[in-house]
C-alpha cells in the first residue's frame, strides 16, 4: 500500500467538532459530510483538497466526541492518510474501522509543512517528504489493519472473510 499527495497541516488538539461541526451531523450522506470537513478552521480546505492528499496534525488529533463522522468526512474529502504526533484513541479506532489510513509519527508531524509533497509506504512505515528530501519512520501497519484499509473499512473486510 502506498499514498502520495500534498499536505494540509493543522496543529495540536484538532477535535472532532472542528473536523465536522455538529450542525452537519443530521445527514448520513458521506459526500455531504466531506463538503463541510475542516470548514471552521480552514474554510478553503474543501476547495483545495485533491484526491490522495495527506493531512498532518499535531498531538491529540481527533480528540473530543467519539463520532465516526469525523474520519468519514476526512476520508470522503479525498485525504488518503492522516499523520499526527498522536491520535485520540477513539478517533484512531474509528479511522481504522472506516478504512482511513492514519500514522503516528512525531518527527513527520513536526518536520512536514503545509504544501509539501509526501509519499507513504504503508508496508514499511516510511514517510518521504519529497519536497524536503527527508524520510521519517512510522510503525508499519500490521496485516489485519492493511486488510481493513484495503477493504474500505472493517465491515467490508468481514464480508470478504
């Protein structure tokens, strides 16, 4: 598994209410959720994000409520992977469950800047900042998580089993 895209960067403690504001939770339409992703902290995110892009956050990314709408909105906006120093545990599990790739890597979180081009090899955990010519090491996904992500979520991976 690999990903390659340009970075949209945010700071520490990006909570689920910022990722997808509660006022939009009355829809189950994933594309509608994606159309409001990050709008309270980055009104241009949905206009600028391209399929395959990468989101980078600081510490405690995805804190707040346990809503699965947050990783769904990120994934359906086109983001292929979220890299952060650390993730809130419920967000981490929800992201994997819906098939959104996420990697914890403090060095990458600190060194990567908005707009950098980044390539990720999920088999090795290597994150390459193409713009800066740097590489960072994250923990590679175990096979069962790769299966979930490749199946577009936990429920789809169970159907294949």
